C-alpha cells in the first residue's frame, strides 16, 4: 500500500487558517483532489474511484466505521463530492458501495460516535480532510468544527479544540485490492475475527488451510495471535502448518505466547509447534512470554525444554527481559531451568543490572543466590548495580549488594562512586550505610567534586551532616 498526499508544488502553502485554536492547512484541499487524480491512474475505470485506508499512524490500525481494526478489504473507502461536503463511501470487495458511508450516530450533539450508515443520513455528507503530510491529517466535518478522535479502538467526533487523532491516507492499487480480496486473504480475516463458521465455509470450498494474505499471515497465525481457541483447534485438526511464519518471521506459537493466550500455546505445543523458533530479531516464544510477564506460558514452554538462554540480536537475554519487567516468578523459573545469570548484552548489561534498575529486591536476591556477579559495570554507561541502587535510593537493594561484596569504588569513566550518587540524591540512610562499609568520603570525580560537595550543592543538609561527622573535608 502506497502513501498518498505527497507534497506538491501545486499546493499553495501560504493558505493557512486558524479555527478555535485548531491549526489546519487549507492547502490539503487542492492536494487531496490532485492526489485522487494521480491515484485514479493506478486503478482501472471499472474499479471506480480510488480506494484508500484511513489509518492511525501510531499503530497502523484502520478506521472501519465505528471501530479501528487491522487494515483489510473491509476497511477500504472511497470519496465523492467536494471539500467540506465529501461523502466517504465504504468500498465492498468486488465493487463500490453507494449505500454505506461514514456517518455520525447523532448529528446534532457536540460529541457523537462514528458509524457506517446510509449515505443520505445527515452526518454523511459534510466530511473534510485537512492538514498536510508533515503535521498529519485530520478528518473533520461540519465546517471543520468537529474532528475525529480515537478512544481506545472506537471512533468519535468531538470539537476540534479538544484535540483530534491524526490519520494517514493510504491509497490501494488495483493489484493490492485484488490481493486483499482473494479467498485466502478473506480466510485469514475470518480467522483473525474468530469467525469459525466462515473459516469452515472457506475450507469446505477448498480454500487452502495455509493460504496467506497480503501481510503473509496464515489463518493459524492470525487466530493464535488473537486467542481464538476454537478456531485454532479446528485449523490444527485440518492439518494447518504449525511453523509457517509471517513477514516478521513470527510463528503461530510466538504470536500466542506474546499475547498471553495460554490455552492456544498448549494446543500448539502439544500438536508439535517448534518451541524455539526465532523471529527476525532472534527472540523466541519464551523470550516474548517472559518479556510480557506471561508466567504460566513461560512455565509451559520451559517444561517443553525451551532454551532459557535465548537472546535478542542485541544480546538481551530472556532473563534480562524478565528482570527488566520485574517478573519475579518467571526469573525464578528461568534460573531453575539453567538461565545464565552472568550473560552480557552488547553494552555489558547483565540481568543483575536490569534488576537493579527495576528496583526489585526479590529478583536481586534470586540472582545473587544463583551466582550473579555483583561487581559488573555497563560498558555503555559505566553503571554498576550498586551505583544504580544508590542513585535511585533503593535502600534494601543497597543492603543486599553490600552484603554480597559490592565494591564501594570501581573504575568508572568519570570516577564517580555510589556514595556520590547517594549524596546528590539525598538518601541519608544509604549514605550512612556506604560510609559504615568503607566508602571513601574523600574521593573526587573528574570534575573535582566530592560526595560532600554534591550533597551541599543539592541542599541535602542531613547528608552533609553525616559526611562531616564521618570526617569529610569541607574545603
């Protein structure tokens, strides 16, 4: 699908207006007509006006009337009329649909849901598309008083001064429409919606169970990602290939693991899905489940001997992902399954550094009990677990790390110490703990400052008193 509304010298950039603090560019009116004319060249006359998606650029979902959903043949539109009184028509699979248009549910209320309705209804004849490519487009109506606003996955119209949701317009060529309207693509769409009767009817009509859509999805991948258990069971019973991949190299069991669909994962695993299949980034089903905190799925995968040391292409391991997310039960299961507590990513980060950043004392305790090296330092930032815990004020973590033998000073690029960070942050209990365990109160960083200077500069009086009482030089 190609992006429309490219900048054009046909557009007069000087034509700018302001309406109730809502900045809109009238140049798009000419751009829109010009872009439609260009798009029509890519579509045969028999196909009618050019079709396009109204897409949310933040997540790629498309407006389908009342709701946003995955872009498909069911979310295509075409426009008729003039600026300020456009009709935005729903486009059917094989032809134009002059009976259904984008509409307001209540025409005379300030805020109203959006719906697909009869094209003669009061709210279906006054749409406009305003803005430009750099700042984003807005779908407006009623003389640009009201704007499209997305709330969750539902579409509403509100006063433009209250804000609006940006849209991008993506024209679809004749070839793309053909691909989207194929029986295989429609099978995938039915599976995505969990529409089991339609899925069964397509297979009864001899549509291949492993047919793909324009996004390289299969029905099994689509249904697995959405957790449609009965559809998944049916497709598996019809010998759907378990390990096919979409355009991102994602398999059905990876989709189910990432999205937390335990029952689907169990069905696919029992049927023989490849547990350690990796995506383009290198992550496996276990990595995806652990990163999202899906404990039971992680345990199911580990029971089936999933690799507990799977890592992303940048070296971040499944254990690091679980630590960063604070998923204690998963961390415990991974360590018991043999996860390497001292593995490092490209920047020298370890699971212990990730856990320290997260502030989870129980995870730190687990890692230390499984041999995590306490005196490690990120090659990127120069931070050790003790520096991180001291800087954030995590007193319990500092106690754990000190008890495990954390060094009071390490070779930091700027010669900063945990004591300096604790002093600057105003954490007197941590400062006292570090001093009591031998922290050098006279150490200076490369800018010449000491812990006392950092505390004084930050106005941390209680810390200043502790350091002076410990013999820090005030000069």
